[in-house]
C-alpha cells in the first residue's frame, strides 16, 4: 500500500492524473497486475490493470489524498 497526495499542476485545473510502472523485487515488470487507487477524501476507487510492459495510468482524478494498492494473483 502507498499513500499519494495529488494536486493539479495549475491552480485552475480541476483534475490530475497518475501513471507508473509496476516491478517486482528483481526489477522485472509485472504485467496484468491490478492497480487500485482510492480517494480517501471522497471514498471513490478506480481500478485498472498493468499492460504487458507493467505500465498503468489513471486519468482525470480529482485532486486529493489517495491510497494505492497493487495485486498480482
């Protein structure tokens, strides 16, 4: 679990985004992992999966405090 605070890049922006790459302890990419990001202020959760290169992206998130979890079964 990871805590994230997202703020828009500009004072007039109404949304922000987050993206990244999931790797394991040996720095190998983790494809098809479930990435969940939850806005702790609003109680809203978004879920996506990593692609074959381990990348994920969440667009148009409201600014606020978030918790992120990654799972691979």
